[in-house]
C-alpha cells in the first residue's frame, strides 16, 4: 500500500493539492501495524492506507484533520495500546504494545524533501533464475523494485549472475518460501523452468499476502495447472486474480521483450490502474 500512496502523494503535489500523511515510525510489543505503515488524508478528508484500524486509526485521523487546519509541518504522537493504560496517548486496545506515529503536513507549493524522503522500493520475488529473470531483474531495479531471485539450482541463483539482487537457493520449489516473508505490498513473479516448478510455487503463493501474482506460460498450459489447483480445493476466485499469461500483451517474444511487458504490467498494478488489484 505504501508504494501506491507514494504515487497518490506525488499526484497531489503535481495538482497543487495539500495533504497530510501519517506514518508509523516505531512500535514496541504488539501493535496492529508494522513500522512504516502509512495513511494519507486530503482536504476532503478522504483517506488512503491505514495505521492499524480501530481506535488508533480513529485518533490518527482526528489528528490528521486538525493538522490539515493548522498546517503544522510535523508532529509526533505516542500511543499506548493497552486497555488498562491511562493518561495522554492511552488507547483502550487489547494489543498491549506502543506505537509512535508522525504526521506531516505537505504544502504542494513547498514540499521540501518529501518526494525524495517518501520514495519507496517495492519487494519483487522472482521464482526462477533463467533467461527471463536475468532480463527482468535490472529493469525492475531501475523502477524502484528490490529484487530477490529464488531457484533450486545454485548456478542460476548466485551473486555472479545477479550481482545487485538477493539470491536464494532452495532445496526444491516446495520450499521456495522458507526464507522469505512477502507482505501485502509484495510482487510475486513465477518464471521457473517448467510446469512442475510453476505449480509448486503457485500453490504456495496463492496462500501468501501479495499485491501482484503473475505466472509465465500459455493459456492452455496454465489452464491445466488451474484445473489441478481446483481439484486441490482452491477457489476459482483465487485463480482469477493471477496475472497470466504474465505481462501486458505487446506481442513480446524474446526474454528482453517479455521482461518489458512484465515490468509494464507491474507498474500498472503498483499505480492502481488495473481491476485485478481492486
């Protein structure tokens, strides 16, 4: 969500629309959202993102509305998320932790370093280290994706082949998620060397949080994999959300052309301009 909010914030600046943005800058103990969770509010009091829901969301939104009126540049709030806590910042929540939230008013006429400071990189996990991954990896890094390459062959997942990316060699693709923890902002790209690997990864990926899940292959091949997953109990609605054949239809053929089509589709999804990410 943070990457999408970054696009919205930049658009507001371009359109000369003031806004405030609240960010979780620290947590201790149990808290509803991790560090760097963000919420943006414009002058119409419309919001994007979340800092945790419930009382902490309510109190943060109230303070956002106040800061939109006062135009105070920056303010930090400490919240104690405990049903038994008292005093300023105490919220009767069962989490039992603490959260620090910083709210920034952004004047589009003088945004300062906001655009640079708020620039985010999105995690992209590429399953398969073959020709498509080799072409795709540098393209994604140029458009603010942090890439991780996962393959079951050491010769295809190593620092020499992918010097700027994290590389993971898994025992087999049944264990491809053992060393990674994708979240709701993550992009998952399945480009293994064959149907078996694609199926092994997809079966697990469908159960993981993600912003985008794409898989290479023809419609016929992928329909066979989908039939197998339906037999295993996956719902058609889950499979309908998979971007396959992966990439925008630009009649690409070579690994380099395919990588451009995939990157373009990922940009579109990250910007929120596709029905599958609604």
